[in-house]
C-alpha cells in the first residue's frame, strides 16, 4: 500500500460519544420547562430523525458554521408531537440543548483516544478531522484536550457540503496537498468513513468497538 501521509478521523462514534444519551439530555432539559418525555423513546426517535435527515445535498448545508435550523428540525422530530405546545417554550428548550452540546463536558472521550494521539506524534503524518458537525466542534475538541493534536479540521457546516459527498473528500486532499492514496480515513460509519473515501482513492479502516478501536490507525502506519 502507498505510504500514509495523513490520517483523517471522524469524530462522533470515533473519538467522542455523548456523556449522557441524547434522550436523557433532552428529558433533563425538558423537565426544567415542566415537560415530561421518556428518554429511551426520545433517543430512538432522535436516531431515526438523524437517519431520515441525512445525507443532505450541498445546497442544504450551511457554510457559516451555524447549523441551528437543521438541528432544530432534528430535535422537533425527536420529541412527541404535543410535548411543547408553547412555541416559545420549545425555542428556549432548543437553545439550551444546542448550547449544551457545545460544551466539552457534554461529551466523553473513548478510553484509548488520547494515548493513540500521543503515540502518533512519533510518526511523520498529518492529523485531521472530517466531520458532519458544525462550529461547536471547535470548543468541544479544544476543551477536551484533543484540539492540540488536530491542527486540520474539516467541518461540514463550515464547508457547505458533508460526507458522503465526494467533493468533501477531494477538498481535504486539495487543502492538505496530498495525493488521495496517501490519506487514511478512520471512522465508525461504513459509508461515510470507509466506502466513499475508498471510492475517491483514499485508504480507509473502520472503527468497530470493542473489537477494533483507534489503535487501528497506529497499526495501519506499521503495515499491520
């Protein structure tokens, strides 16, 4: 295989996970507004809403880093239809939830991640993230101590298109000034992080915890 010159990591499900389930978080903030929802039901509905709302075409992805409008639709679909009868109460609830997920403490770091990043310092490779996220991700990464390892950040809501659009992978290659075959994609999503990167010429490996965690990136550099 061609030499790997850069490793491009996914974020959610690869480096980070919600410290509390999405449903638990929604339920907690809803209670503060006198609204009761079931956490398990909200989590299931959220995952379905996320699936139904993705992927988006280029013209539907913002470029200014603020993806509130899209996330507001996802949150609405995650809640019972009559949960928030008062629109102003929902708006206040949504803003609190949106800002909560911009906080580092809202996210957990998978156990091996920091060790892997420290180990990668011994290799002559660039490290980057490519994520279907928005500008909140900067505060999350920096606040959790991951930012120092990730000088290159490719965030969909700052670029105007998202994975699995082939254009976003080509953009990464162009910005890093590296040939596609020298880039390694590492992530948990089969389509976004493995199949589509390979389609444009990247190398790729899938994270499948617990049998395959982030150490797979180091093993790939060592030809294993």
